[in-house]
C-alpha cells in the first residue's frame, strides 16, 4: 500500500518537474516569433553559433554557444524573446 501511495504522490511530481521548462508563455503559437527571429534575439544577447531552435512545451529550446565558447541550452519565451533559463555544459 505504501508503494501505491508513493507512486501516486511522487510520480506526478517528476512529471511536473520536467514541465518546468515548458512554462514560458500562454500565448498561442500563432503569436510566437519565427524561429529565425528567436535565434537573432539570442545573438543580440551575446550567444553565437545558433545550432537549433525547437519547440519545447511553450518555450523555444535553442542550442548555441556563449561568448566564452561554452555549449548552452537556452529556453526562451517565444513571444517576448526573454531568456527564461540557460544551462551551460562543462
């Protein structure tokens, strides 16, 4: 019974944690900037070598490099161009 209770409480928490990156906007995709425009916004923010712009939930997930040549995975609000989260690889 304890396993059932844990599965009911813990598993949805893990699913929600994965959804953290997917909460950039509530606007429909018709209001989103084009992927090329998102890449340009990221370049304006100092990132280089934009590799891939894809939809991740309600965000754009963009792979690029920082000015220090570190690989970056950036989550951007597709309406405002705001960087919501940036993860750097070692």
